[in-house]
C-alpha cells in the first residue's frame, strides 16, 4: 500500500481521495494570496478519514444489533457488482489521491441502486445515492471544487456504511444460534 501511495501523484486537479480536499484548500489559499498551510502533509486528512469510516462502522454495528438493515445488498449479480464497485471506490479513495477516471467503477453500483429504487417502500435513499454518484462522475473539472470534494466524502460514508452493514449483518447472522422455529428463514 505505501508503494502504491508513493507512486500516485497527489493533486487537486481532476482527482478524488482523502487528501485532495486538503491539497485543494492550500491551492485556494495560494490563489487568495496566502501561503499554503500544507494540511495534506499533516495528520488532518488521515484523522478525517478515520472519523468518517469510524462513524460508518458505528452506525452499521448499531443497525445490525438492532436488526435495522434497510436496503441490504442482495445476493444477486447486481449486489455483487455493487460490492465490487463500492469496494474499489473506497479502496482507491483511501490511497490519498486518484484521477477521476477511476470513478468509472461506481457504475458497477448503479444496478443495485436501481433495484433498491424499484423494490423499496421509501426509495429516496437509493435515488439520492444515484444522483450523487452520477454528479460525482460528471465533476471532472480541471479546477478545484470544494463542493465536489464534500460530495466525494459523502459517497465514501454512504458506500462504507453499506459495505460495513452487510459485513456486520453477516457476522451477527453467523453468531446467532440456529432457530428451531420452522417459520424463521433468517
């Protein structure tokens, strides 16, 4: 992992990743006639990433313990594609900085999101995630846009939450003793 990070250019131009927001803030300071504070080289980006992933993990565990698992990823080709696309996006985001072409992997998430939209009583979450992903795919501007970076952080939280929700659901399902009730299919 360090070798990959070492060989990946860290830039704010047409990029996403946990360091990009902080590199972009320095760029905006430079454009405003102020010196860079080099936040991307400090602990702030890593702390922000750990906080976002930690909150996603806590929410996923809380939902799993309560048995609240809305919009689970199905054991279908669409669900598998979602987990691959979300995993690639979250993984490349954690490398620090990546060029936007890698966002194409988010397209793998769309079939599952469409399934959620079609089969949910409240499809607002899935529809919102579709809109956010599509807008993120279209934000390949050659300038730094703080709004697109905030959207990227929101996508990281949402996708991490879905991945971790499925993991915690699977763990709690395996940890439960088998039911003797013939009506229980879980």
